[in-house]
C-alpha cells in the first residue's frame, strides 16, 4: 500500500467520522420543544346554558411550521430549527381555547371537533399570524392574529352568526425562545379574553349579524 493511498484512506475515514458524529466535535445541539397554553385565571361568567364545539384551528401556510419563526428585518423571516413546538400549533391553540371556555362556564358543554355530539354552536378559528418580531432588537414583540367565525349549528343555510378578528403584539421580556413562548401565551390569553366577551354578547342576542 503506497503512501498516497494511505493518506487518502485517512482523509476519507476522518470525513466520515465527522459526517456521522456531527459538525461540532461529535456533539449535536438538542432540540427544545414548547407548548402554547393561554391559561385562564379570570372569574367564571354567567352560563348561557348552551353548548359549543371548537373545531381544530387552521394556520396560515406562511406560519404553519413546527419551528419558531422570527421576523428579523423588512420582509426577511427565519426559522429556528433547534426550538420547536411540542405539537401542531392549531391543535395546541384549539385545546387551549377549549380549556379556556370550559373554565369560563359560559357554555354548559365545550367539545372538540372529535366529538360526534350535536351542539348549539360551532366555533372556527384561523391563525393568520404567529411570529416573533425582532426587527427592533431593543424591543422585540410576539405577534398573534386570529380570525374566528361562530356558527349556529342548528340554523339552516350557512348559519353564520358572527365573525371576529383579533391581533395582539406583546413585548418579549426575556429575549429568548422561552420569552417568545411566554409572550405568545399572553397574546393568546388576551385574544381569548376578547373572544369570550364577544361570545357572551353574540349568544345573548342570538341573531345573525
């Protein structure tokens, strides 16, 4: 075996070792996972004695990602491949809203889309925006925008009762992925609180808008 071939073999072995062990001295950066959980701590409201089904929220394709998304300048966005959501964003947001409405006592029964039971109302949600705005590095914000449509499940035709769109920008106190998630949860809580107030009026009035 000549010297040139031996050198070639050593180079190939070193390359394969680096490729399979990662690019940082054999160490890889572990992924971290986060939950969306608004967490309602307000007092219960008067019951409407109605039932509602919360459908799984859909998310705009622009922001439908398992990775946290940051706006870094103008129209430039980046995905964080090391910090991810624990589950599908729409699923987590829907579950959080179900828990919120259950804790509020506004409805006697709050069901998920998996239930086959018939309810008085159906609530659809669409997450339009979900990102961390770091264009101003001194004061980054979490941006959340959601559109909701309340349907009278028993009405004929479209059954559209009311439609709302809420947008919140919450300051990120701790400039980190954890800080962004905390700000997200605050934004979701603010949106759910506004939604709850509008649901109270919509259910009480009961007439299409």
